[in-house]
C-alpha cells in the first residue's frame, strides 16, 4: 500500500477514533497488553534478528542498548499500558465554560488532534508507548522507527493492530512506514496529517520543518546539565550527578555536562571522579577542571555534544548566573538540574534556565512521561508552543469551542438590544 493510501485510510479512521468511548479505548489497551505477552516469544525473536544484524553493521553501542527489547522491557511497556489505562479519559473534557448571555453558553472542550506522524529512533518500546498514547487520546498514528528495529517494529505493529481492530478500533488507525522514501512522501501529506513529531538531532528536526507544511513538534538533542552550587550538600550532589549520568546513558535525559561552582570544585571533583572511575566514565574538563583532577581537556564542541555514552564534560563556573548563561547557550532546552540548599538560588535557576524541565535536588533522569505519571510519552518537546517537556496525553490533544444557543443573533448585540454578560460558569459540556 502506498503512503498516500495509508494517510487517506488514517484520515478516514480519525473520525471514528474521535468518537470512541473511554470504555472502548481502555478495553483496546487491555487487549494490547494481553497480546504483547501472548506474542512475547515472537517479538523477542524478531528483536534478536535486529540485534544480530545491527551488530554486524557495527551499530554504535548506545544504539544497540536502545534497540534491545527483552522480556524486561516487554514487561515494562505492559506496566506502562496499565498505568495509561488508569488515567482519566482525556477527550471531551471541559476546560472552560462561560455564559456569554442568558441561554448562550460557550465551552472549551478537549478533542483529538487527528492524524499524527511520528519518526523515532531505534527503540521498539517507544513504538508501544507512542501507539498506546495515541489510542488513549483518540488519534490515528503513522509510525516510522529506526531501520535497525525494522523486524521488531513490524511484529509489534501487527500485534497491536490485530488486537485493537478486534476490540472495535477502525482499521487503518495505526500504520508503519518502512523507508526514508516513505518519510519524504509523508512530509507532503498535509491534507491528511495534522502533526509531525520527529525525534532526533537538531539537524534532523530542522530538515523535517524545512520540508513539510505540516506543523512540527520537535524533539531534538538531549544536552542536559547538572549544576552543583556552592550551597550544595556535596554527598547529595555526588549521588545525583552519578545517577543523572550513569543510571542509563543511552537516553535523552541523561546528563552530558556537569557545571560546578568554583567555591566547591576542589572538594567535590576528586570524590566525584572516584565514583565515575568505578563506572568507567570518561571525563572531559575545562582548564580549571584539568588542574584539579586528571581528565582529558574539553573543547567548545564538548559543551554542545550529546554523548549518549559513559562520557561527561565538566566546567567550573563562578556561580549560578554563569551556570544559567552556559545552559541557555549550549543546552537543548530539555532538562537541567541544580543541587543546592539555597532556596533563592534554586528558584532563580528554575525561573531563568530556558528548558522544558528544570529540577532542584533531583536527577535529570526523572524527566520522563511515565515517571511524571503521564502513562508514557511520545517524546520530550523542546519547543515552547502547544506542548513542552514530556509529551503525554495532554500534548496529543487539541480543543474546540462549542457554543450552545437558543436562536441568538449577533445583530441584537451590535445594535445594543442585548448586552453580553461574560460570566464564568462551572458547567461541563455533558451537562447541557
């Protein structure tokens, strides 16, 4: 089936998806969870084929870690589906209700976006998370995963489609694209696709934006920072930094640059290096860092690099203002954390760092839709429009204004026969 036909099918299915009840969608989610477990052997075997092929093609180690989809990851995505199912129905919620005049009521109500095209990296678990979030929010989805995971993604899509169509969802609500040519064709389908979500480098996201008229919600690099302030509990700072860097290095919320206040650098860095040495973390440091601990010299390029590996760059700064300036210059707007006991400094950091996620005394690894209680996420948005940070159900919804009248006409208000009242009312659309 060509891409235009897939997009047209999704467009037709989107009307039916928008009217599905929460009960039907939750039942479909349960069917997906059951089907994934029932087909676990088939899924893991497909993943083994992808892994063996990718190893022969010398795929980088961090990408191989992302590609691996074993029994643990399968169980994790099933738990994520259960968490998503437990969330309240997102579609049809009244956000605002106003009485414009007696008998003339305006409602702002959530609705699905429609058809979403999502291009993501070599993580098969992302396919499950993305598709189930789109299902819960009433959207159709066109998926393009990394070519490394093509066999795993194909099996997962087949399992999900079969389970959900049997549960009452329209055929065509989910489709898998297979090649780069498919992606280029998808970029032209603005008559069918309502939103594109590319996950990848800044250059890749920019390419998508420059080559499509479809609105794009970009998820680019994850150049995340931890800043250890002069007022930090240094033992806490060590734990947070090590977790932020090493808990799982091949993800976008892992810390890539550590900023340390000059006042505590000589005390903090040797103890931190001892911990990093245990985990074989390679360190690049600025001129001051090199004088305190034995590390490789950092270049300006290191401050702008997403390593996704056991590598970190360290820079010594003169205080929170320099830390904020560095982050806003080199960061990707993803996630940045400050470690300090000083509330005033922490609030300043969180207010002025221009990122979708800003933390105080917590690991950057908490920046995640599942950990936030969103069920899962389709990605982290580093833009400022529509959705920002981990994009869960709320980020996959739009809204519409519903005006309920009783024969009112504008001319009565234009000629002052009637006057608007504009009163906020506590009323739900289903109560009309």
